[in-house]
C-alpha cells in the first residue's frame, strides 16, 4: 500500500518539468545554502572529494564532484570487468525472453531499454546510485566506444518503491547509451535518468539530456579507445546504470544487495 501511495502521488507530478526545476535550482548559487545540510543528511564522505566542501558553489557542483587520486583503485586483473559507479546492485542475471527480473512481477525489457532488437539472451546488471554516492560514471572494461545514443522519455524516480510498481520503468525514462567493443565482446552501458536527475552528460558526445532535445544516435568514426576506469559520463544528480553483455561472457562476482564502488571487480571473463 505504501508503494502504491508513493507512486500514485508521483504519477500526478509533472516529472520532466519537476526535474527541470530541481536541476535549475541545483545549478543556482542559491542552492549553496543547502550544500552542508545535504552532506549531513545523506552522509557524503567528503574526505575523498578532490576539493574542500567550501569549494562547491552549487548543489550540482557537489553532485558532480571529482575524487582525490587513488580514492577509487581500479582492479587490474586482466580478465576482470569493474563497476562503473558507486552504488547498490539491484539486479544481476541472464534475460529470459529478453527481460531481466527487477522485483516481484516487474521486469526490464532490454531491447526496449536500448531501442534496438537483441537477437539473443543477454546478461545484465542494474546498479542504483543513492544521493550519497559519487555520481560520475566510468568505463567498466577497456575497449573502443563505437556509438552512443540518447533516448528521450519521462523521469520516473528509480528508488525501489517506484521500480516495484512501474513496469519497464527504466525503458520509460530518459537515458543515454554507449556501446563498447572489447576483447571479450560488446558491452552496453545505459545511464538512466530519474526524477530530479534530468541531466546526464557523456564524455564522448556533446549531448545533455532533459534539454528538450530529440532522440539522437551517432556512430563514432573513428571509434574512441577508452582505458578501464576512464570517465564516461556524469549524472548531474543521481540515478541508475545498467550494464548489458552477451550471455555467458562473464562470471559475476557480486550479487543482488551488494554495495559496490567504482573500480572494484564485479565479474571475470569466462
């Protein structure tokens, strides 16, 4: 019942406009007044931030903060794939009829998420970022980025209560996608927008989501080589990342419910 009330209330809120207003406020100097309060409420670890708390002029600057060198060691094992973000593993496994279970009775259709038909079953991992987390997204496996895409959508919140109530929530929300080719095969990284997270930027594109732009998809010619752990994109508040790989490419070394940090091993090549 609690979930239903939360989602019903959110369903009548103008989600994209609401996210735009929240983003606008987070980019204004006025938002600096709540930076310290936000750090205290959510328990951000500012000891690992590259700058002192006083250096952040807006709430968005705090969200998009960089970290001190060495704060996120990158697993160097040759066969490893690493977490692209700090967060909580919400789902991991192999699709059935193209869908990954997210919660009881709710699934994620991977073809709908990517905006392209997938001819075979895939493995996928869903990692949820909470407000306290570091909000930059990094490359999970060295390789070449060959294309990116932006798919407009709505902006449902992505916290567990909403995911439990809204079918294919991630496929409904705005998202930015990057496709990599690696020695172990393709890896797709999907950055999912959410209520209050209207803006996502990518390092390989000039795209900025939730700015009234149209759907875009571009091949990268030549492709762009990325090292493991390189910066890939930024959530300008916070949200969710979905990794998608061909079935049986990786043996996952984390499970649903685990908390992860960017750079730690989450799988090994089979």
